[in-house]
């Protein structure tokens, strides 16, 4: 990647430069449309269509995680190490100029043996939301539209399990913490 090449030349990019470069790559592309759709879906309050510092930090965490995960997947025969190849978004082997992302170094052999877990948490207290579902409520002129809402803090976490094939497996409640105001 350009990041690795610049680092090898003694001119590594910092996070700000890396994000500016990444944003320039996705500008006016389908990838940027996908970023915008995702940001709208999660109701992200930052500038839409741009990758942020949070994205950068999450990317670094994922990179470290996969450095640990791939050897375990190979050892358990879920994946196999392959000669690194360039691939497009559909998984076809291509030349570097047509590639999407970095070289692929592992092939998943048994996606049905693999589970992904996603942790999602929230709070049922809606007292300070103001905009339920991102929408304003209609009321009388000069008045304030009031809606009956939960005012007790009830934090919860749900774990969603998905098979490597993309099929949902199950959801599990991890914890609930209540605090009365």
C-alpha cells in the first residue's frame, strides 16, 4: 500500500495525512456512498461521507486483532495460508491495478465453522433524546411537543452471533444495569 511504501522511503504518513489520503481515494465513489449510508444508519453526528479519527483507531485495532486471529484459524483448519494474491471485491484474483484492498494471504475453508460476535449496547432512558429516531415531533406553535418516555436508566448489551456464511445464529443478552433517577 502507499502507506507502507512511504514508510519504507522514510516518509511515513501521520493519522491526519492518512485520513486525508483515504478520504481522497473514496471521494465521489461507491465506497463513499457506502460510508454515508452506514453513517446515516448509525446516526453518526460528524461530517458524513468522511472517514474519521474513530475509523482510524478502529482500523488499527482490527489489524492487530487479525494478526492474532489468522494463525488460530489456520491451526484449527478453518482457513489456510495461501501465496499472497490481489483480489477484487468479489474475491476474484486480479492484477494489482484492479485490486480492492491489500493482498489476500488466507483462504477461508470452512465458513460454517466460524462465528462472528458483535456487541451492541444502549440505554432505554429517552428523557434527553429530544429527537426520537432523528425526527422532530409536531406540536402547537410556541409549545413543546411532549412524549411519554422511559426515564429510568436501563443499560443493556446484546451479543449478536453470525456464522461465517453470513447467516444469523443467535442473540444473547449480556447484562442489564438499572439506575433510578
